C-alpha cells in the first residue's frame, strides 16, 4: 500500500512540475504522451483541442498554436 501511495505521489509531483513549469508546446506534448501511444498521432487526435486544453491547463487557441508548432518540427 505504501509503495502504491509513493508511486502515485511521485507521478502527481511529476505532473504538477510539467503543467506549471513547461512551455505551452511542452505541456501539449506531455499531455499527448501521457494519453499513450494510440493518441500520439498528431494528424489524427482522439480528443478535441478544447479537451486537450483542459488537460494541459491552457486555452484552446494556445493548444491549436502548439499543435501547429509540433507538426512543423522535423521528423526523427
């Protein structure tokens, strides 16, 4: 039980750090990554920009701009 609480606490701290300290683009990337590999296809999102904005704690327009920046990044 203590291990579970410790793990959840660490995950919460990590999420708080990302959502408070990162740039908008990094926040959107963090949210997409946390949704799992099925949702990380930038060309076909399972969530609306508004829903992603709520997850990231930013507004919809900022999510749209961040997604455009992410799409323009060079492919690896």
